[in-house]
C-alpha cells in the first residue's frame, strides 16, 4: 500500500509499450505503476516515476521488485513459470498466476487444454521429426503451419511448409540437443541451427475468411467484462489494423465469440485481461492464439470504449468492479504505426502535418527508436462511417510512417 495515497501498488514486469499505456491508465486511478524494465530506454521507463531495472528471468530481481507491491502483473508472457510459482509460494500476489499463464506461454500446452475443453481449434500435433510432420501433412493436407511451442510473436516462430522436407530447408530440427539459440524470425532460414532442440507443433492451414479477436477481463472475485468482437488485419504476421466492431459479423457469431472468451477465461483461471485471437472459417470460429495481458487488438479501447483495456486490466488484478465496455462511437479503427524509411522529415514535423490534416486522429507513440518495420505507435480514429474512418486511420498512419 502506498502510504502517501492509501492506494494499492501494482507492479508490472516488463517496460514496453503495454506497461507504458497501463501506466497512463494507472494515473487516473491515483497510482504510478511500478515497472520492472530492462533499460532506461524502455518505453515505460521513459514516463513512469517508479521504475526498477532487472531481467524478467532473474528471480532475485523479481523478488526485489515485488517487495511493497500489492499485486504483480505482466506486460509479456516470458517470465519463467517456476519463478512465478516461487514468488507465489513466498506470499506475492501475481495475476495471472503461473497455471493460467502457461497456456499463453506454450502453444502445445494451450492446444492440448483447449482440445480437452472442446474449444474449436485447428487440427494439430506435436512434431518430433520429419516423419511426424509427413504423417500429419498426409492426414490434414499440405501446406501445414509449423510453430515453435514457445517464444514466437508477430510472425516469428511460424513457418508455412509445403512438405516434410521443409523442416530441413528452414533449418528446423526438433531433435533433442542443446545447440545454439534459434533466431525465430519469419524468414529465419539458415539462421536457425539444426540440433537447436526446438519444440514444434504443426497445425492444419485453415481456409480462413478473416481474423477476429475478443478481449475479456476477469477479476479474482469472478466478475467478467467482455469487449465487442473486432476484426484484425495482418500483414507479414504483424497486426496492422483493428476494426471495432467487426464489420458485418452476424450477431449469433459475435455472441458465440464473446461467450467462448468468457468460458476460456473462467476455465483457465485467468485474472486480468485475456485476448482470444480467432479465425472465422466458413461461418464458424477457430481459436488461433491466447494472450494474458493487454493486447494490440485492444489498443482501440483507449478512445473507442468507455473503459480502456489498460484500466480494465488494473481493475481486474486489483479486484475492483469491472468498467463499462461499450463503444464510444459506431465505428472505431486502430492502425499500427510502423517505422518507415530513414531520411525525410522527422516525426515531430510529421505530427504537425497530420494534426493539421485530421485534428480528430488520436496518436500514441511508444518512445521507441524508429527502425523500418518496427511498431512505434498507433493511431485511432472514431466516427459514424466505417469506410471513411478506416481511410482516415490509414492515411494518418502513412503520414507518420512516410511523411506524406
């Protein structure tokens, strides 16, 4: 408890943009989020007053960070489960807990549990050899999607293979062995070393119509708040655009998606935010991924919902009553801002031009150094007409990326 304010202290492990935006939400609740960052250049470390530095894999650093926190939460899923369990055994309150979080850390564990629960998932299999992959491909048809069980994101650790020989062509060898650490980039190729001991799963490549996502928050008390279903648009494995609500989504399917998210949050024991990424396949739903934290598919909620996902996450982990999730406008579009080519006008000048052209565009920059293709911020636009709102958001993101 903060003796100055009489309010609980929330610690967030990780200093990236999710912690940065959670800090902004914490201010309205009378708090300054405590952040465990890696470096002073991390996005949240640039703005938060209560920052400690350390690695999320260092149990001693986590112990020091947790002292004085009423609850500890995460802006990523990479804290080792054994560390979370050790802290919990010492009396630290952590949300989500290790048993829930492992379903977002390990795709094989997630797929197995969802299969047991009867949730809609692609056909899948753990892959220990090229023979395993060949048998799976023969069963479901080629091409198939191969993923690392742990560590992939934004298209990393995902390969689409046309045959079992693709394992070797991509440099993937799931055979046991210490090996060097693998680069999990989407085009890793020869950068992946054979014998790296990667744990892999294979999934059928579903004929998806589009990708959807649902955010749901759950408190320790068991209260649930679910957001409208959104459509997410991916390019090269990276989410570039979110449309809220998902256009032309039949109401029964929208309700089914929300109920699925609620059921998963309850069955997995999630406390905090759960993002359920979905495929729409022939008028049905298939679960793609889970994330147990604020998520890129929910950034639109800062301006587009009565309660942002970041405030909702804080409410959930503090066991406060949940906030209103209704939209603030009929159409909301969030577009990610990716780093553009070097040279030309600077970001400040680009902001001047953007704001002059569209005063209604809301810009969020993450304090990151710009690199081509790197996610450095997002833009949200609200309005009545989805095509118009979508065009404005795309134009705003292009201005920030290219200066034109």
